C-alpha cells in the first residue's frame, strides 16, 4: 500500500498528493454511479450490492444505508484476517464507505435512466459494468485505501497469492448465492436477482482487469507524476 503523502526527496509533493486524493474521491463517486446504473437497468441488481439490496427489501431501509453497514462488516473481516498486520489507515475506509452509501442513494434518486425496453436495459447494464470497473480501477490504483469490499478482496488475494480479478469473481458469486438464499427463504421470490446479477458476478472481475490494462498507467502518471 502506498504512503498517504507523496514525497519528492525530503519535500512533500502537495500538488500530486491533492490530485491523488481528488482522483480517489472521484473513483468512489464513479463506483457508486456504476452501482446505481446496475440497479436502474431493471434486469436485477449488481452482484456486489445484491446482499445489501436483499437487506433493504427485508427492512425498508435504503440501499445506501445497507451498503454502509455491509462495508463496515468487510472492514471488520479485514481486521480478523490481518490481525497484527492490520494498518490503522484501513479505518479510513469507514469515511469512504459512508460516502459510497450516500452517493449511491443520491444517484438512484436523480438517475434519469429507467429503461423499459429490453435493448435499452441491456445497454444500461453494459454501461454500468464499464463504469463500475473504471471506478474500482481508479480507487485501487490510487493506493489510498481501497473501497471496503475491494480492500477485503485485495487482502484475500494477497494472502492466497491470487490475481485480484479472480478473487473478485469468487467474492461476487458468494454474494449472489447468499442473497438468493435469503430472498427465497424469507421473501419467497428472487428479490433483486436477475441478469445483471449473474453477468456482474461472472464478468465484472474480468472487466476490472481490462480497465486496469487500459487506464492504470495513466491514472498513476496523473496522480504521482511518474
């Protein structure tokens, strides 16, 4: 994980440090936008938000609220896995988890895209996957603190010495399985499960890999000046 402050010799490079933080915040917002677009497609909810959506349906609380709650759980999971290796800076994920939840509710409230025709729904779904992958790539490559679920994926990937995208696919699929089970047992329906859920679970990790191949070097160069 990169140091929070960018140094140039013995001097702090405030210009690139500020740019980096702004790019990280932009990544958080883009990620939340991707989540809201996936939901707006009308073809089911995103794999990552499937669990939070199921809890929202069961309790009547907003999706953003449950995203915050589940993200806090992911931070606790990181603590359990890392133990003595847990870095206090990971607690910064609490602040950004709150932002993601707030951004998600905001984008869902103002999003003008509510397609009803199947071609438009599919187009919205594909757009949402691209936006989400871009947001994840931006957040991860800034090296501040990862978004809470991606932070957990990153920790597991490092412990198992696996590629981030591969672990991401397993992580998303587990969300789908748990959410579907809860929906069937407690609501006797599929809940938010749909085509978007399956597609994002199977292919979002690969989309993130492609986004990293295309944009990671540009993100790093803009943020760090090298």
